[in-house]
C-alpha cells in the first residue's frame, strides 16, 4: 500500500492529466467528439503547465526530455488540438 501512495504522490500531475483525458474519452464515446477533442487539448495544455511550473522530480512521467522541449511540444500539440476543435464546423453535431 505504501508503494501505491508513493507512486501516486510522485505522479500526481500525471494522474490529474489522466483524469482529464478520461473525461475526454467519455465525451467521445457519448458521441460528443468536438467536446472530447477540446477537453483532450486542455489536458495537453494542463500537462504543459505542470511541466513548466513543477520541478522535474515532481512531474513524474510528464518529464520526457528537457523542460523547454516538453513544454514547447505540449503547448504546440495542445494548442493545435484546441484550435481544431473550436474551428471545425459542427455540421449539425456537437
């Protein structure tokens, strides 16, 4: 049990991002793909904020490469996903 507690504490930012991703998947499965894409983009931007503001030892699995590369890549991908989700014409769907 202590191992799970240490894992959760070390990877709390990643777990928070994972919860938001699960919400995005629920939206997509409920046939709300634009909302799901938007929430997924927000999750990516949230990961960028965690990576930018927290030390590498605290972000756990969000630290892949250097801080600058990780934040730049997450902002670029998250921003693109949010922009696409907002800009696509719904054509009668959500």
